[in-house]
């Protein structure tokens, strides 16, 4: 029998019912291509939990709903590109705004508080069981990314005024960047081997790839601007630096439940400071050495 509820409470329940069904489908789809049997089982359990919650809310609305296709496609795509752990936690993070709705609902649906508590506890426990290989090497990626940002940002900023030619800056940066990529990757490999780790090659690969991708992105502005536009190229490079830091910090903050603001400000502050200091060094070097290219 349908419970007597206000239109406002019924609208909130219908929204929750819709979300539970949609997320159930998303978990199921991601489980089909997620690597690792335990991960597949965990995702299917999450799918089952969401479907059960859908059935609970259905007793109030007495409506049969359909999953939101756009949301399903979006999170499935995110899972394929950025990993299923990131996609799942990003989706669950979006539910944090539902607290006010549950408080509103508690006045008319007494069991809503218990349902919410059970959902949070169980889903948190299941999410913690997810084990994605790429996240095991986030430390290696951070090492490569951070080192590349600091070292290459400083080098390119220093070259900018010293050389005043975007092509020469790009060439110098490419030489420095490629050499540093091999150096950083080999250092990570030796460090991992000295610790007795069996994943030394994978670790150094993640470090090297992160470093190399950063090198390419930072040099790109100097190839796109004309030879005399070294200042616009430098500004564009700094914007890319901030964008890379923001993107990667956001990814790790979601996937590893870290604080975004602290990590972002720390990495951005170091990179920008090094760039400014290196730019000043380039000016001083050109003036005191008397080199005119």
C-alpha cells in the first residue's frame, strides 16, 4: 500500500530511486571490463546493493523507472579512460550533497536515516576493497610528474630570456627533457631494485611515461608560437603547468581520497616559484655573460 507522503518528500524519494537504479547499471557495466576477479565481484556487489535500495524506494513511489542513459554512458567512458576506481569514487562523491535531502525526508520517513547510514557504511567498505593496478603506481607517477614540472619549467623559463627564440628554447628543452626522462626512469628502477621490489620495471615505466608526457606538453607552446614570441609561449607554458597540476591533483584527490587544495597549492607554488627564479637567472646570465643569440 502506498505511504501517505508530501509532494516534496515524494519528489526526493523519486530522485533517489532514479539515482540508485542508474548507479546499479553503471556498476554492472564497469564490472564487465574491470580487471581482476575480486574487483569484478566487488562492483557486482555494489550493483546489487544499489538495485536493492532502488526497490526500497520503489515501495514508496510505486513507480518503475529507467536508468539515465546519459549518466551511464558518461561514467562508463570515464571508467575506461581514467580507471574504474576514479569513476566509481567520483560518482559516489556526487552523492555527498544528498545529506540535506535525507534530513528533509527523515521527518516523514523514519527509516530513511537508517537506510542512508547503511548505504554509506556498506558502500565505503566495498569501495575500499577495489584494487586497481594503476593506482598502486601513483607514487611513481607523482615522482615523474613533479620532477618534470619543477625541472623543465625552470629550464624553459631560464632559456626563454637567455635564448629569446622559441625554436631554440624548444630544442634545448627537448634535449634536457629526454635526457632527464631516461635519468629519472633509471633512478626509479634502481631504487625499486635496491628495495627488493619485483615491480621495478613497471614502477620506472610509470615514472618515465609521466615525465615524458609532461615534457611534450610543456615544450608544445614553443613550437606553436612564432620564433620571436617567447614571452607568450612562456605564459602559455605556465598555464599548461597549472592545468596539469590541477588535473592530476584532482584525479588523486578523488581516487585516493586526498585533499585537493593542499596538494594543488603545494605543487603549483613550487613550480611557479622555480620558473620565476629561473627566468631571473636567464636574464642575469645573458647580461653578465654578454652572450647575444
